[in-house]
C-alpha cells in the first residue's frame, strides 16, 4: 500500500543533504552559532547509520587518529569527531538490537567476557554513587558506557566474519599511517627536535605519549600482514618504515618498552609459557613496590628539586632517567606515592571515578615535588591500575584485572585452537595489543582515552564472539563469526 503523499527524495541523500546543509548554513548565519554548519554532515551520518550501521562503525575507526580534544566549556570537553560518532553508533545499536534482538540471541557470545565486563561496569556505577564528587563520576560513567557500547558491542555486532576483521585492521592501519605522515611532516619542519615532540603532534594528540601509544598498539597489524600476505610486502615496507620513523621520533620510552613486551607476549604464547611470563612480571612488580615501601625506603630516592628539570636533549633525557633526575619520572613517583597513601581511606569503593585530581594533594610528599607538580593539565596518577585502585577500590581493581585476564586467556585459547599460521595471526595481534596496552598503562592512564581505550574495547568485542570455537571446528573451514542479520 503506497502512502498518499509520496516523497521520492527522502531516501536519496544526494537530494536531501544539500537541503540540510543549506538549512544549517542559514541557522548559523541567523544565530551566529557555527555548530549549525554540522547539520548537513550529521544528516548524512544518521542516514548512513540507519541504512548500513557497519559503514558508520568503520568511519568511527577511521576517525580515531584524527580526533582532537575540544573544550566545550570550562568543565566539559569531548573528542571531535569520534566521540559524537560513538553517541550515534550507541543509539543506532540500541535500535538495531530492539528490532533484531531475537535473531541476535543466536549469535555466539562468550559468557565469561560478558559477565566480567558487565560486573566491571556495575561496580563503576556503584563507586560513582558513593563518589566524593558525584557529578564528575557520573560524567565518567556516561563516557564509559558509550565507549563500551560503540567499541565492544559495536565490534561484536558489526564484525561478522573474517573479511570484516581484515577490513577493520586495514582501516585502522591506513588511518594511523596517514596521521603519522602528518605528524612526521610537521616534526620534520622542526628538525625532529626532542623539545618539540609534543608540539609536533598537536592538535590530533594530547601529547607525544598518546601519539606513540596509538602507533605502537597498531604496529602488530602491518607485521602480521607481512607474514600472511607476501604479495603486499612492497606496500608494507612503506607502512612499516613510516611506523618505525613515527615511533623513533615520538621519543616515548614507554612505547619503546611496549614493543619489547608485545614481542615477548607473542613468543611466550607460542611456547605456551604466557602464564609463567605474566606471573613472573607481576611478582617482580609487587616485590619492587614492597621493597620501596618497606620502612619508607622510597624517601631515600627523593629528587633534588633544582636538578630535576625537563631536558630538551634526548641524550640528557635518557641519562637523567637512570640517574633519577628526570622530571617526568619523578613526577610519576610524586603521584604514585600520593595514590598509595590515599589507600588508607575508601579502600572498598574508592573515592569515585574521575576524582583523583581533586583529592590527591593532601597525600603528596613534598620532598618529591617537581617543577610540574602544580599540574595545570589536570592529569592523574600515570598508572591506570593504581588509578582504578584509588578511585574504585579493591573490588574495582580486581574486576578490571579479571577482565584483562579473561580476554588474554580467550585470545590464548584462540591462538592454540588455530590449525595453521594464517589463523593464528588475528589472536597473536590481539595478544600483542593486550600486552602493550597493559605495559603502557603501567606508566599512563589510557583506557579512558579514544586513542588506546578504543583498541582495548575493540579487542573485547572481537573476543566476545568466541572465535576460537570456529577455528577449532573439525568441519570444513568457515569464516569467523555468524551469518549477517537480514
């Protein structure tokens, strides 16, 4: 039955988009508010998401390296354009699940990852209710929900088969490669100066650490492609060269360390020794922490305020690192000590997500104070595990570590269930990413950032599909995932 009034242009964006853009420009002129100019592009994205939600998902992945932090008000900021895309994708996923919910029940889902992720979110919500700054924690909780929805649920819903997984990897690698070329070109105009490492990555990245973290976490993709796609090695040489140059001139010690940890993760997985490697690393970290804290031994390593400065030369910077006169390392100690001293209170539920900056100063030790301790950028602990312990309490840390352990275990199962090298590539990439993300978050707080947190939750979404069961099947080889929903 046809509608009485037909509007043939409604389903054609080539006709409706110009009208939306004209309306947006008119409203911008009348109100003197430039955000109305986004009306046309916003319409196109909504139309695309309604007609093909997977296209919107791939666009979101492509925008991650090109999104910049924007302060909307004195107390509210966002990442443009990827965070509004997360909102839209979250909304459309909700609509899709309402419409196709029954059909979705037939798709594979891993109960262990699902349960630990939901438990993690529930505890974040609970600690937010008991927060010392409820409004700040509520903002954190809202952002956490659309990060998980867009990247974990979105990856589970949109990556239906092996071809989609390869497409997602290609989109991410291409996008990061393009962003790296832009950063390298700008840094080259500054003579690849160590002092200008932060300035060269603006405005796409907050600092050189975030830039290097994204770059190193995506490095396994071209390396994996090198092994499984020999015809592409000519192009991959350029990609790997760009990635190597970006990492070298990022001057990020944490990223350089993460490369080695990623390699160790894959090698120990291949030799079925990953659990021993992880246990050894954990014991070493806990032993070092206990040794420094016993009898307040850490006070013996307090820096000289006048000598602990920023060095604009890489050689001096590395020398200062092992001499413990590097300002960034000593400022980390300053925050870590404050965080540990904060644990005397609120150990069960923590101070609340997103509250560390507002609570840590009374717990600092003045002998570790540096020139940057005023903290104008309002940064946090520089250790995500310690941050979770302070803000969400002991149960919060246990649940996050359990989520990380379950994801690692599932990727490990997938790797050893695979029957040949080509099928082991995807789990190896995920294991390397998880190993490097864990390393980076020992020195930074990156899970709640769009550059690294997005990759962590994408890995969770891929593993949520139980792909190891597919590759272990003795029947003729089939693609990862399940048939698309009509």
